[in-house]
C-alpha cells in the first residue's frame, strides 16, 4: 500500500473529515516491540503542511475565520512550533492573513519553522518573554494593536474549544475506521488537549488512552486533559499519563533517543519527529520490553510534527 500524503485543497468540513477517514493504519512488525500487536495511524499524512493533530485543532477555527468574515488569524508559539507552521500554511492555502506572536527576540537566523512561516506570508511579531507570559490575559491583543474587527485569535497550540471539537471528531473517526479492536491507544502530549478531547469522544469504547508527556509537566497534562475532557463529555473516563519518558525535558534529544528513532524508522519506514512522536514510540518500546503489555493490541497515533525534524539536522 503506497503511503502518500493527502492534500487539503478546500476549506470545507466534509472534505476534511472524508480525507481523515482515508488515513491509513499500518501494522508495525518490529523487534523493537516484541510482545504486542502494534499499529500506527498516520495523521502525518493528512497534508504535507497542515498535518497531524494540529490540523484537527485548526479545522473548526479556520472555518470560523471564514464564517465570521474575518481576514486575519492571530496566534502564538515558539520558534519550532508545529502549530505556527500549520497556521501559516493554512493562511496561505485558504487565503487569509496570519500573524504569529513569537516568544523572544528575533534571532539573526530564523529557525526553519519560522522562515517557512514567513515565506507562507505570516507576519511574525517577536515579543519579550515577559510580554509573552501575558498572552492569556485579556488586554494582550489590544496592547499589540491586534484586536480589531476582522481578527480572530487562536491560542497557542490551537488550544481552545474549537480545537477540542476538531480532536473530538478524530475520536469519532477512530471508532469508525480502526482496522481491529484496540486495547490501548498511545499518543504524545504537550498540553494534554488532544488526550482529553479524545477521551471525551471515545466514551462508548473500552479502549484505554495513554498519553506520553514530552516535557517535565508536574501534573499539568493530567489536569489539562481532565479539563478538556470535561468540555467534551459528561462522563469522565480514566486516562493514563506516562510522565517519565520526556528524555530530559521538552525538545531534549539525547543520543539514545536519536538511536532509537533511527532504528524505528529503518525498521518500519515510518518517519517520526524528535519532539513528540519519537518519545511516544520510545516510551512504548520501553514499556513493551518491561513486559507489562504482553499480548495487547495497541494503536499509536502519529500526530505529525515532521517539519520539526530539521531540528535534529542542526544538532
Ligand atoms: C502539538 C503536538 C502534540 C501535543 O498535542 P497536545 O494537544 O498539546 O497535547 C503531539 N504531537 C505533535 C506532533 C504535536 O505537534
């Protein structure tokens, strides 16, 4: 089966979810996972630029920009943000302006992520770290002169109710399109929104959701996942967070993780990103070797992020 990316040509819910229903599930036969039946759902293939979970978080926000007659989408992020990259690409593709509020001073050389974003037409506004910390306060947009009519603000990472609704749809699609019945579904977590919204969507099924924290989160992921689940569903369902697989912290990429990623990619042909999906796969590999998952049927979600691979080239 050829695994080619789809390409979102229209800003249209029906097209988006039809495309999402065609995303392939691949069975992973690899000695890195000797004791489980492992599959991966390839949401990195949704679109080369508007990919992974960021696409699900964006879709309703993008539709809303158009329905409100707005012409500009403003959002925030760091220098390697998958969300900034996807938002800039979506603005270029679907014909509206984008502004990215970026943490820190403008560097002399932009990261590949930000240089793409600028090329896609995004206006980059660099703000000090102190100002950036105020991004959740009410006057933030006003102080930047960005609160006029025609402007829609989407928080960092696409973390708003619209974002959660898009991820909920992914949950529905999972139940509809899974090739087998899974015992567990593993995914990488940054904020926990994707984990929480999926948990809210999967109420009917017996699948256990496991989120792998890619940062030293001190409990914030579980908290946020519970919050977003509450916004998506009435019944609370148990989710698990693996909090010791961050490999040193956010965007830390030690040699053993790089070696694992190379082995995984060579053995499976599936590319991973260093910040999120490599850590998720590594955590599952360790858990499998520890023997606690024997015989389970496990689905990994490929949440995208491949634009960030250029980070490891720099290293
Ligand atoms: C943003 C991101 C995540 C984390 O999503 P959250 O909803 O913030 O937990 C996981 N994987 C990739 C590739 C991402 O870009």
